[in-house]
């Protein structure tokens, strides 16, 4: 280890050997980033992605995968977890998902889920997963949920915010949510850019604006179309600190009082319904986003997420530790404690 002086008086020969090494240790500790010194062990990351070989083989030739998705591998993923003290990551398939649900697409859905189950078995206690659920075909989705939860032992169900022109609260999806309600399942929701809104702003990628916006559309649909009321035992985890929803909360408050249909769908109001959901902080671990989110959802409803391989766990720990939005007890809950309510049995 190299030490560089900066005008301190005295010399090493003027102190005892024990004192010298104690001083050196103190210098090293003070030089370490605050996030590194404070980062707890056993963090759980509920928002991390993986790339099954079969998925890559089918989608890469069509140019549908990003460089980060193409270059993902489990060894590097585990290394990045270790750097930040993440003990477990819950894997999910990111956009675009399986693009077609013909016979080949259905086979690919099954391969994706079986590969995730093998990863979790090979890295027991380190990796979990959400079963990829192709809600574009509700019957297929029901079969995959049953197979994923009952046979493959997934930790929960993975959905996107929208499918075509329908968002998650649409009654067309009620058959799936009725089953999820029966199971008291946990649902992790990842955003995408729906067909309505792709490429709206030239030169700006859809993920920059549309992912947060589509998350808000899905939350509003789920609340104001009555799904949150009809399926109270489904534990929803929304990505990216709820997208733009926390910043629009005043508009939702006003909508509650101005629209009788909204009041019927959400008798306690939008804010109360939104406060019962869970949210991850993937790519939203900064002071602005987390500060707004905690005005809508209690810290006990907020979970750690990273969006790996697009961002690293260490980046998120650093930002959360430096933001000053959560005290130490709240951070400990966000890192690990809260997930025990969001995903009962995960940490047993």
C-alpha cells in the first residue's frame, strides 16, 4: 500500500511500531469511500437481468439486444454483487422479452424459465428469479406461472408494464391476476416503451423517458381500473422508484376528487393505493427520485434494485449512502429487511 504525505509534521521513527500501524490503518479507513465503509453485507437486489443462451441466439441476429445484454455472464454478475455486498440477486428478463408467441416463441419462453431455474439451482442462495410471463397470451401466461412457481420454484412472477395497447390494470388480464391473488404471489414489473410511444423524440432512446412514463401509466391503470382493489393480496413491485408517478402525485390527488369513477375504483384514493405497493430504486437511487418516492410510499415499501448489467450494485450503494434521504435503519430495511414482506420465504 502506498501512502502520500501532505505536510504532516513528525516522522514514522518518532512513533512506536504499534502506533505507526494504527495510524496507517486509520488513514486507509478515512480514504475509503463512505459507501464502502458503511455498505452492509447481505443486500438483496430485486431488479437484475440475465441473458439465456437460447434468448441471445434468437434475438441477436435481429439486432434486438443491447451490448450490455449481449455481454452478460453469470461470473461477472456475481463479481459485481460481491463488490457491493449483494448476497442475492433476483433475475428477470428485460425488454424486449420474447417478441412473438408462435410455437417457436412459446418454446423460447419455456427455455428462458428453465435456464433461470438452473442458474438459481447452480448458485443456490445467491441467485433467485421471477418467472417470465408472456401476458400477450393469457392462457400461455397461466401455464408458465403454474410451471414456474410449482415445478421450477421461481420466487415470483415477472411482467411488463404494458402489452400492445393494454396496461396491467386492464380487465383483459384479470384471469391471470385472479390466479395470482389466489396464490398471494409477488409480481415484479419492468417497464418498456409501448407501440404508442416509440421513437417520439428523435435521438433520445426510449428507455430514457418512456420507461418511467410507462411505469406511471401501468400504476395508474392498476389503481384506477380497480385491479389494486380487486387483488389486494398480490404484492406488486414497481421499478425505478415508480417512474414519474411520485412527481405527478398532486394530479392524482386532484383526479380522486374530480372523477367519481376513480373514486369507485380506488375508494381510499390513489395515494393510499400507491402507498401499499413496493418499489425498487434501480437507476433511481439519487436524492431527487428517492426523496419524492418516500413522500408517497413509506421507506418500508422500498427495495434495493440495480438494473444490472446496465448499472452496477456498487453505484447504487454509493448513491443511496450519500443521498441522505434514509437513515441507517431505513437503509438496512431497503437493503434487506423489507424484502421479507415483499417476498415471504425468500430469506428463510
